[in-house]
């Protein structure tokens, strides 16, 4: 439950911004942020509080500037940015009507690919030059590898505060680290030294929503709508593809993996894109294992507490999730 003091504070901030609302309706969405629906002059808006973590201001800036870019180029099926307040780390956006998809169909995959096409239309890219790189944007293969290795090293330093922490460390040491060595070896043997270190040219970098998948998509009578762009920016298309493939909350079928890959490789015409995306696939599955264990890091645990107000069995649930994800996606590979 969000206490009344927090709600009153948000209402005071809104008043200072010239936005009048008598009440806040807490939305369930938001693992890193607290999100409310309000009505201002009978118009529904979303208030997003990004928290007090080190990256909260950057997440706010990324999302707001990305949505400004999308509004500028005429993309309609996303929230409209209204205003923001850096001091209080709050962004205000239009409210999108819609529900989560019950069944993910092939036509939905194509709509997702078309969204990536639209935001990367060549005639619009001049307006995107001011956007930041996406979070953990990497433009050579070794940087992708180093990112996952760094995440694993950080997780291996978890303090053995309880039995669940000890279980997590055992899983990391017995499963994730050996799998990383195996995946790393395959990647290093697939590409020569020059290809591993080669930086993607600026022409081959794309605008990416990042954290792109059906967990951040709504459906209505108007079609699909897209939201949550805290990590967006310039990125490697191979990473965008793997973000979409590997996210665990709303997985897609292997045939749908192929549809999305074909749509993006046909549109972008980036040399070796298909090979790079496929070769990095297991690495990104490992990255998602690391992300699922983030709650074992104190700063992330505190962020979840801030955003949801509840942490009952959080660590146990996350460890079970990562074990299931690993078993389904990596152990059989």
C-alpha cells in the first residue's frame, strides 16, 4: 500500500506544476517507478515517479526526450509527454487505454517490427541525433560479452545474509558462471579477432525502445500501443532483437522469433545482423538471468520497495523465476 503522505506529496508537486487533481489512482505497472493515473480537467494523465536511485534522473530524461522525438515525428500509439520535474524526478504523460494481450499472434509481431521501422525512418533520423545512447548500448561484440561478465561478477559478490542469499550464490556459481564460459567460448570461436572488436558504424546503429516486449505493450480497438522507454536511445539492432526475443515476462514462440528477425533484417540491411543476433542470443538469455536476480542487490531491492511497497517473498520468487527461465532457455541449448 502507498501511504497517504506519499500521495499528498505528489498532489503538492502537481499543484506546483499547474496540474490540478483531487485524487491519485495507483497503477500496478512499474517495477522501477511508482505510477498513478490522475484526471486533470477530466483528462486522464499518468504521473510517473522515478524514485531516488542513482539512475532515476537519467531514466526520466531518456523516456521524456524519447517520447518528445516520437511525438515530433508523428507516432501516435505511445504516451504523449506533458511535463516533467527533475527535482522531484517526476514525469507526466497522457494516459493510454488498453489491456495486456491474452494471446500473442504473428500479426502482433509484425506490428512490433513496424513500430521499430517507423521510429527509424531515414527522413526522421536527423531529429534523433540529440537522443542519448540506450542503457547498456554496446556497439562491438566484446562489449556485449563484457556487460554480462560484469553483471555476473557483481552478483557473485552478494552477501550471504540468509539461506535464500546462499541459494542464489550457489545457483550463480554452479549454473550461470559455467554457462557463461560456454557461451563466451562459442562467441569467440564464431568471430575472428577483428570482427569481435569492430565498432558498428553510426549508419548501422538504430533508435531502440530498449526493454522491448509484450510486457510493455497494450492492445485496444486501435491496435497496439507501446510504453515504458526509460532505457531507450541509440543501440545495436542485434541487442534490440535479443531484448524482444529473450525478455521473460511475455515470451514469444520460436517461429515468432523468426518473423521478427526477418522483418528487421529486411528493413535495416545491416551487414551480418542475422549472424550477430543469433550468436548473441544465449548471451542475452544469460543477461536476463542476471536481471531476474537484480533484487538480490540492495539498491534494486530498495527500488522495488519504493515502487511496489511490498517485498514479501520477493527474493524467493525471483530465484524461482530465474531457475525456471534457465531450465527452459539455456540448459537444453
